[in-house]
């Protein structure tokens, strides 16, 4: 039998060029074969990007499933954006994500995919809810109005999973990560999350000799999970979790950290010695929105999260060493250097389809993946 005819159990990761997909790819490439968080013997991992097909199109989605015939899918692909993009394009975020998720789940059912894990977001939780957030509180009220389109589309995945299980017995489930950061993140100053945005801002302040200004008072508290830890939890879910109920993937409530502590740590790691201040005229947003990880920790057993300082050090080091090819939002970065930074291909894994970054735009809203 030729190598091209070798039988594999294929696992497909959608949205694989983003932060979480890149972390999963890195683990599969570097963890020992047959280890807890590594590739198992006989597995083929396929990491899909937008150039492999438009998941909003049912025919293209079906063609992907027909080509790879996956036994399992980690579904990360989504139309995502910052606060203001969401506020301006709630319908676009609703429609596109409903199309993507419906096509992926329907094709998975049609092609007898044994398991699908879809990635949700803590924005699925009600705007007004008792803390800490727990899995059973998802549908207790409407989400925040600012991104209700995206939030409802993600909520619907949980509804779809339950319906597929009820009608067809499908093993479809979902994960709800808290604030994730790490290598291969989106460091765009205009459209990034707090840690990558502050890293980039501090880097430029050091480079240009300008003040490092953090919006707000720095008092709000957040839970942050390193992308490699999140990738390990996704792989654990793939191997060992077979319940339709979603799982919150997060560090514990006792590991909340203030935005000021985050900024202080970034200043240290970047080596910034200039003026550093907080712009208290800017809104802080919600003071805290803690999520409970009791369920995942009761199931996974012995699992150690990467300490925040260690994870931040790794992220800052990666960003400064890969600035020219990181996602910074500057036209001169990836395009000029021949493409975005990507983890190496896993050994002994047949290559996926040709790489391509998300470049489509809809009504001025960039189409990206998690």
C-alpha cells in the first residue's frame, strides 16, 4: 500500500489559522506521539483555513467533509470582530455565523462524523446574571445588546447540539473559553483583545519613546487562559468528553487578575522604562465577570494551568521576535514578509490544503477566525 493510500482517522480543525487553532496545531506537532495531549497513532490532523473553502456555502462545506471524511471536528471558524464592528453589523455577525455553524453541523451529520466540538464564547451568557458564570446559565436571559447578533448565533450552537442529539443521537458538544491569549494572537491595536493590544501598544511606546497609556483605571478583574492550555483542554474534550452539555474552559475564579496587574507585567516583560499611566476618562467596562471552572476540573483530574507570568513572558517574547509577521493590523507586516507566522506542520501528518489568510470583507467588517 502506498503512503497516499494509508488509512488514517482524520480530525479536522476549522478556523485553524487563528489563535486557538494555531495552538492546537503546535501541540499536535510537538507533543510526543500517543501522549495525553498529542497525536495518536493512525490519526491525520487537517488544519483548515479560509482558502480551503467558504463554510458559509453549504456545497463547499459538504465538499470539505466529502474530501476528508473526518471522524471528529474541532470547530473554531467564525466571523469575529471587535466591539464597534459588532455594534455596527449585528445582522452580519448573526447570519454569517448561523450559516457557518449550520453547514458544519449538517455536513458532519451527513458524513457520519462521530464527534464535533464547537467553540463558543462567554458572550453567550445573559447580560444580567448571578456570578460566577456556570454552564447551566447560558439561556437564562438575553445577552448584552452590543453584540447580540454574534452572541445569539453562538448560543444557537448549543441548541443545535441538543437537537442533533435528540433526533439523530449525534455526539456534538461545545466549549466556552474565557479570555485567551498567546502566540499567533491578533495584536491589531484597533481590533484586538486586552492583552495582545496592550503588548503591542507598550512595544510601540518603547520603540518610539512615547508614553504607554492604558485606557481606564486598571481596576477591572479578568480570568486569562494561555492558548496552549486551552488547546490541551480541547484535545482532552476530543478524547474523553462525550456529553452534549457545554463546558467552560478557564482558570479558576481565584486566578482573576486586574488590568493594572496585566499592564504592570507587560511593562516588565517588554522592558519599558518610559512614562506609564492610565487614562481614567475612558470607560472600564464591566468590573468583573467570573466564570466557574469547577465542572471541567472535576472531570479532567490532574491538570496544571500555565502560570500567568510564564504565559505572558512567552507571548511577549514571541511577539517581539515575530513582529514583522505577526497580526499587527499594519499593511507592511505579513504581506511584505511573505505571510503570517504559523506553527510548523505536525510530523507524519499529511498536509492540509494550501494556506490562505482570511481576507474576505463584508460591509467593511473583516472576516477572521478565533
